[in-house]
C-alpha cells in the first residue's frame, strides 16, 4: 500500500514537471497552470482508469469549451451567464455519468468565458488540458505502471498479520485494552482499503481483454480471501460483545483460545499455499480442520452452563468461529483449484 501510494505521488510530481516543461519550452503557452492542474488529476490507480479518464476529460472539456465559446460571444463576461453555463455543464456531465470531469471542465468554461468567447483562446486552453492529461496518462502507463493485482495480494498478507495478532490474543486478553482497540480500528480501515483495491482489480479484469476464464478464477479466489479476512474480523466483534460478558470455566476459556490459534494458523497456511510455499499435507489439512471445527462447536453446544444466557453467548462465539473456519476451508479448496487450473493452462 505504501509503495503504491509513494509511486503515485512520484508520478504526479513527474507529470506536473514534464507538463510545465513542455508548455514553457516547446509549446510556449502563456499560462501553463491549467495544463499542470489537468496533469495532477490524470494519474489514476489503474491503466484502464487512466484511459477512461482521458476520454471523459476529452469529451467533457470539448463540451464545456464549445458552450463557453458560444455563450461568451453573446454574453461576454457577464457573471450570471458564467454561472448559468456552469450549471448547464454540471447537469450534462452528471447526465452522461462524467462526474469526475466536472471540476476541470468548469475551469475551462470560466477561463473561456472570461476571454469573451475568443476562439483562439478557447483552442489554446483546450490544447493545454490535452497536453496535461496526455502527459500524465503516458507516465502512468509506462513509468511504474499500476499493478492492482500484486498490490492486492501484498495487502492481503499485511491485513492478515493484523488480524492474526488480534485473534491470538482476543480471548487470552493479553494486550492492553487501548492498544487492542487501536489495532482493531486499524484492521477495519485496512479491510476497507482492501475492499476498494479488490474493486480496482475487478474493474481492470472486466474491462481489459485477455483470458476471461483465468481472470474469473482469479477474482473468485481474491474475493474469498477478502471474505475470510472479514469473517475473522467478525469473530473479534463477537468475542468482544459476548465472550467476556459470559461466566465461563477456565478450561473452556483455554479451549476457545486454542481454537482461535488453530484457525489463525490454518488461515496462514492457506495463504502460504496460495504463494506455493507449502508442502502438500496428507490427509488434506482442510478435512482435518473441518472435523476439528465441528467437534469444537458440538462440545460447546453440549456443555451445561449455570445460566442460559451464558450458554447463548458462548454458542454465538462458537458459531462465529465455526463460520470463520468454514470460509477458510472454502478458500483452501479454491486455492487448490486455482493452482490446478494454472497448471493445466501451462500444459
């Protein structure tokens, strides 16, 4: 995440620098600021979005420049006319679902109308915007191109590390409450960021050509990775809401702790298996884990508690653990299919 963010900052700075350089020394535009602003907004998180942004800006700014040119001929610099044209442009952009282009298009409208609709100025302004967007798009594609898939997989491991720490200490209550709370908040933010990254991967895969079957297989695995992490975070919520509110025997507390440890280790093994870093286990680990999860749930449900409320609370926690284990097991099976499919394609 930090690497991607750093690359985007670097590319934005480079795009602005090159745009200003081209405008000043080759194109000799009088005021290259608008071109630099266009370059700033053109750096996108995926190559597909860079291309889409370029097309949207081209269409929206063409529309804005034409309307501003016509209005400027009849109304000159009249503030009410400028405001009215801005409203019209906003409405049209929203109707065409080009909301991201509104800001820069309004700058074009105001600049052209301020020049009283002079077509030479409008053409110059339009050319500056194209230079900025084009320069930034080329840099985004050829210089440290965005790789949402690699970033997503790397981020999966980072989020799992946060989750694992919290799961392994959730029941034992070893971490200070304020530290646990801060780490849990950081985990939620990381999960949201990971979900956003998955949407970028999904968008890139669906819009860019290639082996569609292979891409669908990838997306199914990536989505289940996200689901498994989300289920682990749900366990933390359930433990906080129900486990500590119930009277429980120390022996069963230790059993809950061991089950969390097993599930966390199983999750780690599946991720390592995805990276092809593990030897094959016999019998398959998923079958052993499914049997262990079922045993744990049956024992928890069958235990006699002094209060019915305690039984309900601990049953909820046990069910959340079972659900987490189920989704890790499903991920394990999908990873197996993923590697078998990849091996078949190489033959």
